[in-house]
């Protein structure tokens, strides 16, 4: 990891540390002078490699696509005589959790000597 890359990780940490509310992606992009994809990769590195407790959501990205599916499920449950609202109170969808791995597994390999 180069120094600029490391500096970005520290900048993300600083922005989150002083924030009282969720920080918009636009602010990260402006502060880091980086694209959305770069900031997202930085988040993933902090979360997956360093174990930082980060959660980020791109609003509306999945919600609009899931709405028709949820409506269809409710319709099918209604046709079968089950109350969809009552069932949804009893079912909990657990979010995917990041798995902690030893850093040595993902360390860069040593360069070959000539």
C-alpha cells in the first residue's frame, strides 16, 4: 500500500470520527478527491481487511428493484390464506457478516530475487 493510499484510509477514519451523523458519499469524494469507486474500495479494504465496523448503503439502489418482488411475495401469501404482515413480523433476514481473517493470508507475496 503506497503512502497516498494509506493517507486516504486515515482521512476516512478522521471524517468518520468527527461526524455526528452519517457522512454522505459526496463528502468523502470531495475530501479525498477520488471517485465513488475508489472510495468504495477504500471502505471495503477498511471493513474486510482491517475489520473496521463500517456499513455503507447506496440509497435506492436495491430498494426499487426489490419492491416488485416484495409485492409478488405478499400477493402469493395472500392467495394462500396467510397474512403477509404477520409472517414478516416472524421472519428476520440476517445481514451478511464480514469474516475475520488473519492478515498474513492476504499479505503481499515477497518479490522474487534475481
